[in-house]
C-alpha cells in the first residue's frame, strides 16, 4: 500500500473542490465545515476493516472515486452525450463535470464523525460510533451535504444516494437500474466507487 501524507491528501481534495466546483450556494459554508474541528473528514478512515481502514482513508477514497469518475467520463464521453439526447434532457459537459465532482467527492460524507479510534498498545483499530443514526448510507450523505449545499442538483443527489448500486437496496424503493437509466452521472459514480475499491490497493477490497 502506498504511504501518503494526510495534509497532502487534504490539499489535493481542497484543490479539486476549489477548482472543479463552481459558485454554488453554500459552497463556502461546506468548505469551512470540512476544515473545522467539528468534522473529521480529512482524518477519518473509510471503513473499520475493509478499504481505506486507516487515518485519512475517507479523504483518499473520495479523491480516488473522483479520479476514477473523470477517467470513466473521458471513456464514455460520447455515449453520455448521446444518452442525454435519448433522455431528451439538456446536456452541458461543464455542468456534468461539476456534478461529477460534487457527487464523487461527497458520496461517502455519511462517514464523517462515524468512526472512533481504538488504541491498544501499538495496535490501532476503528469501531463505528454513529453520531447521527440516519438509517441509510447514500441517503445520509445526501442529507448531510444538503445541509450545506443549498442548490444540490437532482442528479447529484441521485448519484450519491444510489452509489452502492445493486449491492444495497435499502436506500431506494425503486429499481437501481431505473436510477442509472435516468442518470448517466449516477452510473458513472457507482462504477467509479467500485473501481476505487477493487482496482486500487487501499486495504481489503470491500465496500
Ligand atoms: Fe459508500
Ligand atoms: Fe465509496
């Protein structure tokens, strides 16, 4: 596993946040919260014993998903454009890329203030210590993000809510396939999340 510097990861994340997300209502409040002591986004793990189960794993995973999503967008660029034509909805690539950044960077925001560290001798482990028992994974990320970002777009919310795809149906009462048919963005973010978990060496491969 590659070693990394948590401060460097935080700076990488904030650089993407600052440069890939335009003027959005609540963007500054969201940034202030992310870097505040009330939020452990940059130090939290991404899981207790699976991928990113180390300090800073959540931030690293979120960047990984963003970068995978950018690669997928490049690969499927023309198909995405055609799919919006089929869907009879306007397609603006710049806006799509901004939404891709929002959804990828914050798809696992539900994991903020979610884990606690246990230290036993030289061993560090993590346990779930839920501060906000919302009752859903993607849905909680949407909820937390929408407390700051007041103009969250429908497709951003769908992409975050459905990012677990077929592996967990609890976040959706309709078919996940219906969400992916409606939103190419949601499908890209889901596949990017899977790719970040299973194609990169970030601890045990599990979501
Ligand atoms: Fe997730
Ligand atoms: Fe994830």
